C-alpha cells in the first residue's frame, strides 16, 4: 500500500489515494513533522509529549502521546516501516511505500534535481503552526526553495525559454516578494508581451515592500523600466481602441440605438484583464462628453455585497439623484427603503408599508424603474463584473428593458463568461433581451500589425509582424509592451513573451512605503471600495494621519478615486495584497475592520451587516458573525431582496453547525429556519427540496424542544407533500393545522385549504368543496397580512380559484366561472404577486380543461405576465404546458414538442401537474392522428395515477383512451373503455367528467 504525507502547504495524508483525515489534524501533523525532519534520530517520548502538549502535566501529556501514536499506527499500514519505538524513544524510518513531500524535497536538492525539488515544495512548512522549531525549519526550507527557483529561472532565461521564466518568477515572487532580480525579469517579460499595467503593478509592489521592510528604493534599472512604461499610458488607451475598431463600433452602435429610444443591453464578455472595463469606460467617457447621463457601478466577488448594490449606486449617481424629486411621493417612499437619505431630504414622505409581504417587491422594482427613467435624457447604466452582481440588480435590468422598450437607456455590463454565474445570466439575457454581445478575444494578424505600428511609430517588417502576432497570441496588452520592449527594432536582444500576472502585481506593491503598504493591506482586507474614515479607523489611525499614505497609493495607481470612496485599480491587485498577508494578521485586520464599520454605522447597522458578518467570520468570531448575518438577512427582507435574504440565512446556518449541541443552539437554529421559510417559498415555490428540508428540520427541533409545531411549519410541510403527491402525509398535516385552529384562526383556514386541495387531487370532489368553502367562510380580510407574513400568500384568492375548479368537476361550470372571476378580483386587490400568480395559473388551467366560454390564449398570457419574473419552476412549467396546448388547439402541432418538454420537467421537479400534462399531451396526439403514441402516454398517466392516488383525472384519461382506441380502429374496445370512464366519473361524483365520458360513449356507440 502507498502512503503519501504532505507537510508543505495544505497538510494531510492519503493511503492508496484515499484521504485519511486524521493525518491532517494539527497535533498529528506536528508529530509527523517533528519525526520526519529528524529522520533516523531517536527522540524521547517525554520530549515529544512536552512539545506537543506544553500546557498539560507530564502524565497527561504522555498519555496523549501514547494515544496519538496508536492512532498513527492504525492510520498508516505497516507501521514498523516508518515508526520505530524503543522503550522511551521514538524515531521515523521512511520505508519505500511511504512518500513525504519534505523528504522528497530534500532528496531532490541533494541530487541536484531542482525541477523535482520545486515540484515537491507545495508551500510553507506546517502553515499556521507557530512552534519555535517549526518556524526556524520553515524559514530554512523556504530559502532553499527560493534558491532553487532562482537557479531554474536563470537557466530558463539563458536558454530563451520565456514561458518557464515567468512561471518560475511568478512562483518565486509568491514565496519571496522582495526578490528584485525575479521582479525585473518578470517586468521585462510582461513588457514584451504588452501587459504594461501589470508590469507596473509588479514594480510598485516591489518598491513599496523594499521601502517598508528594508528602507531601500528599487535598483535604478528597475525604476527606469517602470518610468518608461508609465510614459506610454495614454498612448495605450488610444491604440487599444483603435485596434478594437469593430468592437468600439458595436458598442457605439448599441448606444446610438438606445439613446434614440430603443432600450437595450450591451454585454462585453471575456476573460479577466482582456480589456472589457476599458472599452465600457471609454463608452461612458464619450457619452458623458456628449452631455448624456452615465451611472456607474461595480460588483465585487466578496459575499458581503449588499442587496440592490448596483441599483443603489445608480440611484445615487449625480444625473439620476438630482431628478428623483420628479417621481412623486409614492415612488420616493419606496425608494427610501434603499436610500434612507431621502427621508432627510423629504421629511413629509408617508411611512412605507411594512415589509412583511414579500409580494410587495414589485412596487419597489417599479419605483426603481421610474427613478432611473426620471433622468430625463439618454442614460448609460454600467455594471462592471456582472458575474458578481446581486440577483435584484440583474432582475431590475431585465424589467427595465422589457417594460420600457422605448426608453433611451442602455445597460452596459462587463462579464467574465468563464464564470458560471456570468454565463448563466448571459444565457438568460440572450433568450429574453437580445443583447448586443461583444466577445473580446485575441486580435487578428492585421490588427496586431496595426497596433504595433502605432506604438512603434512605424510599420514593422512583415516577418516581424507575423512573429509578433504568433508570440503574443494577439493579446493587445502583450503587443503594446512587446513593441515598447524593443520587438522589431533591430536590437540584438531576443524578446520573448509570457502571460504571467500575479508576480507582476506582487512586485508593483513592493514599491510602496511601509506605511502605505500597511494601509493597502487594510484596504485589501476590506474587500470592496472603501471610505477614508473606515480605512483610518480600521488601521488604528486618524484620517489626517493616513492622508499621505492614501495619496501615495493613488499616485502609483494602486487605488483610484471613486468619488465618495476609493477602490483598487484592479481586482488582481487587491488579491495579491491579500495573498501577502499572513493568516494571523489577516484575522486581526478583519476584526479591526468590522469594529470600524460598526462604529462608523452605529446608527443603522442593517445596510452594512452583511459586510460585518463577512469580516467577523473571517476573524474567527463565529457568534458575532452569525448575529450579523441574521441582522443582514432581516435588512435584505425589508428591501424585498429575497435571494440575498436566503443566502445570508444559509450562511448563518452553516456557522451554527460549529456551535456545541444544546437547547440554546436549537433555539437559534429554529429562529433562523423560521426566518428562511417564507422567502424560500416566495422565490422558489413549495416543490423544491430546500423547502422540505427547512420545514422538516424545524419540525424536528420543535419536537426536540418539547413544543407544538407552529402553523407555518405544518403548512410548509403539507404543501410540499401536496406538490410531491404524498397525499396521506398532506392530509395528516392538514388535520394538525385544524387542531391548532382553536387559538389561531389563520391555522384553521390554512388547514381547510390544505385538506381541500388534497381531496381535489385525490378525486374526492365533494370533500374538497366542503373544506374549501369552510376556508373561505372562516377567512377574515384583517388576517391577510398575517397569512402573507407566515405563508407567503393569501388563501382567499387561492381557495376561490381551487374551488372554481372543484365546482367545474362537480358539474357547475357557471358557478366555476363566477368563483374564478371573484378569485382574480380579490387576488388583484390584495396585490400579492404570489397569490395572483397561483390564481392566474388556475384560471388558465380552467380555460384549458373547459375551453367553452374561455379565452385560453388570454388566460395563458395573463398568467405569464404575472409569474415570468418570479423564476419559479412550477409557474414556468405550467406556462409552457398551456402554451403548447394553446398552439395544438390552434392547429399548430409543433405545440406537442412544447408539451413534451413541460411534462418531462414535471416528471423531474413538479409531479403534481404531471397527470394534467400527460392528459393534454394525449389529447394533442389524438388531434395529430397518432393513436399508438397517445395510448402510450395514457398508459403512463394511468400508472402515475395508480401509484400516487391522484385520481382527479382518471375518468378523463379513460375517455381519451377510448377515443384513441377508436381512432386506431378498435371501436368495440373504445366503447368498453368509454363505459368504464362513465362509471369512474360517477364513482368520483363528478358530473362534468361523467358528461364528457357519456358524450364519447354515445359517439362511439353510434358508429357501431
């Protein structure tokens, strides 16, 4: 058996490729390192025990060591090969089946195999362990690794293998950021490849670190190279856009169309650093110069981004903010949820309705839309790094463009399409918004030659131009820097090109003074744009004290001014600063930043609580982080940012897993689960597994704490049971809800609703009508806010829409129509989209089942209008199903494919509506003259009906099968099946189903 042990970097061990977790525990890794680093040397047990358990008495420490050695023997096969014991002594003796990265590193150095040594060095020895002997050995091994990297980098440079040069120098600068020769090699290579800005970042990092740690300036050669790169900055901006003529024209054309009254979206996609932001920033500059409005925002990768983050930036931008007074008090009242300062500017604004109803979210969305349109002139809305944007801003962009197609607005975004989140948004927008998409990639040969000529001031010889294009892969930054480094100038030096980035950035930071570098570390740990007051407080300094250092960061382009705040000039710069901070210092900085944010925003912590939670979490202060996550979720819920609310509560629940078991922990978990239930349902519906897990866990905790489950838990589980066709469980939970009704009227109403819909799906229509009528009779309008707060929808409209279907099945279509109209009216008056969505969906189902007197197309359109923005699978699937049936009824058999796709989705995620979907598919196949395929679908539906007891359409399925049999030539069999359909409908006490079956039976008998 093969055993592999890692003591460098991410410590751990594996046996035959399978990870052995116990080998990664802190004391086990310290024991292994202690023995391995002095292989073949006997160490006393007493000394080992004292080193590993310095705070325990000698006897306890020896006992602990004995247990640890026993665990080690059990974990590694053949312990006698690697662990030898002799009385009170222990030593390591490596066998052939055991590999240890530290041993491999030392052995490779001993035999002069530098490549193998570098490969074995996976990072610092036992990172996070501060034992004195570990620190000393860690530094010695690090120096050996640096020396090896220097040697291989020099050898690669001498051999002209520039890809290897940059790979090794990048690795070297990660280990030793002050290594100036490596930094210079890196800068030169980046310059040849055209990455001027990255080369300057490398230089700045080196200079700052040298000044801070050694009080030295960079060598003259390094400084001269940086000066030359800086002088070329403006030239790069012009030439990069010249070389992007087609892309610039596409961006400008998109703006021209939008500013002319055709709202649109511009997506500039590509990998990090390819020039996306540069192109959009140039568009914004030109738009502003022409007197039109520009509102800019940037999203951040950190999990602390606030809900509606980019929308808030847009609304606070000068061209938008100064026009908000034109939107009226109602809109301002909603906008004040996002912009509290509006209440200071407009003290007479009415109090906003409470945020207990997540359905009111559409009012806020509409207010934001009106606020942005109030700019009164063409408006460019920019989001940099859309892949990290909050879902509320993404949805607002969709609503803005779709609902205001004639508005002079262009939403211009940059997006890393290699990121999953960015690709998903792009895919959805391509399907629904038809954006102008600009994919930035390498330049072609002609564009490469053109850009090189502009930089060099002359055309390159054709041969050099071809080589430049080949070696730069057409990357514009590489092209510029290659020419500036002397490519094609006739100089004898060979110019080679490589694509490294991190080492360049690291070197740039080393140019900073010690104080400025410390300040940069604080700023990087903040993780997003930062204000001077928070930066000063987090650094433990005053604003006056940091002014010079902040100015230094600005002058060398480490940070840039964002108006009211500062930000790093590039994410990679921030990331490099973070990577240079030790774990201990980083935890301290996160704590200081959190405390500074708390102090700065003490009057209202809600908007910054997500940031606080992230910093407390990173500081290792789990309980304070959980409190902040919960407070942040409450703030998000008040802003109707339901996805953000869910994500924040999920993070809080993950933190809670680290708490010790006990009643207090259960209390907190139950509170978090209660908070997450409604937003989960409102955004994703009852059918998703997360809803079931949430309410099942809440039920378990209620019982563990000796409490009676609350109505929201019981109803949540009951509705999930309904939509997953577990009708026995749904009925049981419905009766439990009714049992709570003695002291809670809403629970009784919801209990009757659950029982009513459960009985409907079972086909017991009389019982269904009885319970639904009871729910309607008991309902009181004053309870509506409580229903919505607890259950995410109001039961009156939903019960009436379900009652209408029940009345249809019971043979009273006139009553059904009247009840459905009432359902639509009360749901619309209530103004809760979830409730309206359900009512409109069942209105469309009623039109599909009974087309006489109903406009199916209009009903489907009305349902889709309400539900499309919800992104709930149930609504989307029902809309597709009924759209397909609408097309089939209109004679377009392509609708069959739409129905098939919908039924397959139902089978996977929405089984409740599968019987309906299969019945419509079978009817469509009947219309298309495909009896064999239709009968196969009916057989599938009948099996489903039998398996789950969902009998409400059983008679209809038999009736359809009878017509399919007749179509295939078996009228006798069809007649028998039609009679069976009649008998089944009678048994179900459904006159409507009976009359349909009788009509089929009569028609078939007449043809015999």
